[in-house]
């Protein structure tokens, strides 16, 4: 695919929106609405009691409360692992001595450029939380097996959370 032209329509605090005129691999020209996002990282934090940290977070856009992994937006020039480490501390009040990458996830590749990097964190230690004023978060530690069931039965509706839990479960020694 090759970009022929780009028209900027909106620039906000986190995202910007363009209409891109492209030539697709089949030769067809198309105009695509694109929401550009810096990407993020999410953490499957597992404690010594085989519990995972899940945040019960109020999300206005989703119309209420969601179960989510600690996660957040990549800052400019920040490596995904650094983002994951920062978000685990800020949102969950934990830090980890062992980290393992679980690959990345495309949140909605038809329109968003956002790539979310998934990690497992183990050997946890306490850290100070630093919730933002716009975050309404409850921190919960849920048995890992129960969280996996929630990912499969629809209790967890957030894609990065469901996929992160299932990828972590598929790894040796989650």
C-alpha cells in the first residue's frame, strides 16, 4: 500500500485523525479515515498466590465499568517495557523483578494505528500508586484461573485484557 496524500482533520491530546488517500496492493485507490494513536502497553501482573491484578475501571465511552489489565499510553520515545513498568506502578501499586513479552495486539486495525504491547510481570513488590484525576480505578487481585474464565465467558470485555490473560496462560510457568 502506498500513501498518495494525507489530509489532517483533528489533533487532540492523545489522537489525531486524517483522511489518507492510498493505493492498495490490488491497485485500487481508496480514501481511509485513520485515527493515529501512539500505542500502549498492558501488564499481566501475577503474584506469588497465582492471582492477577485486574483493575475495575470506569470508562465513559464504554458506558460504565470494565475489567482491565494495568495499561497505558506510550510516551514519546518511550520503550513499551518502560511504559508497562510505569503503568504497573502508577495504576496497581506494584513493580516486578521479572518481565516477559507476550507480543503485540492491534486494537482496531481497520481505523486505528494503535499497537498495544503485552507483558507478563512476576516477582512483585509494592510501589506507590499515582492515579490521574481522570482515572476512576479499583485495584483487585483475582485468581488467575478465574480471570481466564472471565476472558472466555465475556465478563471481561476489553480486548487487550482478554488476549493478555489468554496469552499468559498459554506460556510455560505463567
